C-alpha cells in the first residue's frame, strides 16, 4: 500500500499503509495462549478504526448507518493526499510515459491497487462488525465504478496497463467424477474403459469385461 508522503500524516490518517505501526510482531499475546493476529487482520483493524474516525470528523458528523457509497468515494479521494504514486495529468509531457526521465509537477495519488485492496478489507470489516451484506457501502456499485475509472485513468496516465491474470482451473473429467463415487474395483474398470474408448466407443464395456471372473465349464 502507499505510505504517508513526507512523514506528515499519521497512521490514523492513512489507512492504506501496509508497513509500520502496529503489526503482528508488536501484538501482545495474553498469557501466551492467543495467537497474534495476522498482518492482514492487523491492517484491516487499523483501516476500520481509521474509517470510523473519518466519519466522526466528517462535517457534519456521519454515522455508519447513514454511510453510502458516495461517502466511501469521498473517503478514497481524501486518501489521495497521502499517496506516493505520480499520476500525470493530460497536459503533462510525460503523460502515458511509464518511466519519465525527469520530475514533473503532477500530483501524487493513491495507486489503484492500494485503493482496491483497502476496499476489500473495509468491506470485510463492515460485515464482521455487524453490517448487513446487502447494505454494505463498500460493495456499492458506485464504488466499483469509481475504482474502475481510477484504474483506467492511471493506466493511461502512467502508461502501465493493469492486466488481471486469469487462473486456469483444472479440468475435471467425467471419468474422475465417476471413479470418486464407486468402489475401487469398479473404479479400475471405469479407468480401463476410458483408456480404450477410442476404438469404436465400446471401451467401457471392454474394460468391464476384462475384470470379470473367468467362467467355468461344467
């Protein structure tokens, strides 16, 4: 996550910080029987407390029950002052340049990836603290649209496209599924039949016959 710029902001003012402050190593374990919270849980708790403080300092003060997607977007824009990512404006000479050769006066903002991860943590924290999933402001459509616009805008300004890698799911064949629900001997018959299915489509019958006990002549 983007850290506080210039050291002027405190951790409470910048929930997007992923380093420093309270962490698993500094957590106090009572009696040695309770495991220290993970780094993710510690960060999520800090983010949640910071958002609640933001609502408290909001003018006029805003309750969590009245918080909407618009207020979440307002909060994300507020965090830009703590960003460390240079986002070139349209008129900048280095607009679309991934590695500018010289500094410019374009503003520093929170990177899209930082905001996206932050929203994920706050969305989980909202429901963990009693919020209803259907009224979760962090999952509002307006927030998703805003994050998409930030991603596309920063990709153009920085010349760095964001590409989401798709995971290849393993293909589950019908043979595997059937074999998982039949006795070991029958499963072997299915596998053998599948291996010889290329000859005339009668592979499974052949496989089954191969395992049948030999007939005796009376």
